[in-house]
């Protein structure tokens, strides 16, 4: 379908696709098996000026928004959802600065991300703070001109590889969700170290690591927005990055669909290509319908957010749910179309199925997204 992209958006999409086809697809299975972080691909993305598509021009970016970021993520994910995540995870770590950073913070950090010289990461999740984001126990205590951070963040994408970390910590235990604050922490700060690296089912080219803060002192200038704003920083960031997860899911689904279509045109059983069987045709048709519906919603949601709309939580959650549920269904069906071959590691679809699963879980499970959607619907109804 023609989504009437601008010339620049089409260029971003085409360039990302070329990199995905030529540089990522050939190494995706190997990187998955070895759990290798894609520093070489990040360098290619940086050299191609894709790292700053969502960052304002004054900070060295291309001046686009969520939509441009999603276009890159979608195309990279067609080839590898794990490799694409190093890019998407940097977006997640950077958006708190884009949304809430002061001039000094933006001037210092955004050009580093835009140039691709530095990656970012977002630290919200902890052992007791998953779906319940307000369960954060990491503390930040003001001491003169510094905050002292103590606690452990869990499952942090880009952990160890990123240089810039946006961290949510508790500054006042008595204030509930208004007792959290957001901070920027640089890699290498004394008292900030990396713990366990996870061994995951999918997205294995992405690193998922514990962040450990032990009396870690950061200058008070690293506070984002104001004390007490941390929960809002996290929620508003996630509202803008969940479409990125949706784009990742969309790309994974598209990649699996393309493999399934190609394979069904080559595989012969009962002296015919299996694409001549209606059973296979219907699976392919359903895949195409679900993918295109997801793409339409993801693109439109991104444009809606980029328009500056205020109330975006419901739409952001809806596109994340639709695209990730689609990715899980489509990749599972792609394995089915390939049959026994689909189950083998020589073919890419079993990896795509493993990669798809996380998109239903991270940046808020699809159950949490449905809660958000339902609560917004009820709110809308009560204000009519
Ligand atoms: N934008 C702005 N403000 C928001 C908001 C949003 N999207 N969502 C909530 N808030 C505000 C609320 O309005 C409320 O403000 P007041 O204190 O002024 O009333 C405050 O934040 C607390 O909101 P709420 O009571 O709804 O918080 P809950 O603790 O019930 O949690 C959910 C709400 C479940 C939506 C939140 O915990 C969540 O998003 N969980 C998933 C977290 C997640 O995505 N984890 C993955 C880790 S990141 S990879």
C-alpha cells in the first residue's frame, strides 16, 4: 500500500532496507547464535546518518520524529529484530532527554546519539518493578551538589554497551508515584557497574544486562525535569517509544512473511508447489492482511504523535498490541508453512518466532497495554 511518505522518509526507509538486506540479513543467524553485539552494524548506521533521524537538526539530527525512527526500526527488524534493538533501545534511552532535558543536557547528549558515537539505555525495570512501574526501589538521595544512587536495574537493553543511561529512581518514598525522579548517568561513573548478562530466548544480538549502583555519585545537574517527575518522564517516554516496539514487531512479521511466500513458491510436494494449495494460500493471505493492518495503525499512530497530539497513550498502546500480536501469529504461521524446515536453525523463521515473543512483553506487556486502552476508553466516555 502507498503510505505517501515524503521524499526524505522514503529515502530513510530505502536506505535502512538496503543496510538490512546487504549487511544484517547475512549475519543475523550467526549473531543470534553467538549472542554477538552488532557494533559493526551500528557503525554502518552511524555512517549512513540514520542514528539521528528522530533528533532535532540543531543537535545534529535529521529533524524527524517517531515516524522516521519507526521506519528505520521496521526495516532493520525485517532482517533481525535483535540487531534492530540496539538502535531502538537507544531511542528509548534518549527520549527522556529529548522530552525533558534542559538546553545544557540536550547540547551535551543529543549530538552524541545523533552522530551514532554513543548508544543510550533506559533504566526503569527492577526485580520488583516490572508491570508495576511504581515498584522502583533504587534510591537517589541529594547530598550537597550530588545525588547518590543505590540499587539494581534489571533487563536493561544496551546495558554495558551504552554510554548514556536514563535512570528512574526514588527520591521520596512517602510520595508514591510522585516520589520518583529521572537522572542521566554516564558509563564510567564511580559506583556504577554492570551485573548479570541475560541468556535470552530471542533478540540474542541485543545485550540485556543488570545495572548496579553502589553509592554512585552524579552531579545534581543530571536530574531530568524536576524531582518527583520521574514517573511522568517514564510514562511519557513509553507513550512515544511503544510505537517503536510495534515497528520492530511489524518488521519481524514482514520478514517472516517474505520467507514464507518465497518458500511456498519453491517447495514441491505432491508434484506441485505448495503455494498452489488453498490451505497455504489462506495462511499467506491472513498474514498479509494482519501485517498491512498493523502497518497502517503503526504509521498513523506515529504521525499522530509527531503532530504534537497530547493524548496518545491509548493509540500508542493499541499499535503496540496489534503489531506484536500480529508478529507472534505471523512468525508462528511462517514456521508452519515451512514445516519441518521452519523448525530448523538453517532457516530464519524459527529465530523470527523467538524474536517476536518479546514484543508482546517489553515496554509494557500486552495485558498492561489493554489496561491502558480500557482506562482511556472509560475516561473518554465519562467526559462525553
Ligand atoms: N502520561 C502522563 N501521565 C501518566 C501516564 C501517561 N502515559 N500514565 C500515568 N500517568 C500519571 C497518572 O495520571 C497519575 O498522575 P497523578 O498522580 O497526578 O494522578 C500517575 O502518573 C500515576 O498513574 P497511575 O495511578 O495510573 O499509575 P499505576 O502505578 O497504576 O501504573 C501503569 C500505571 C500500569 C500504566 C504503569 O505502571 C505502566 O505503564 N506499567 C508498565 C511499565 C512498563 O512498560 N514496563 C516496561 C519497562 S520499560 S522497557
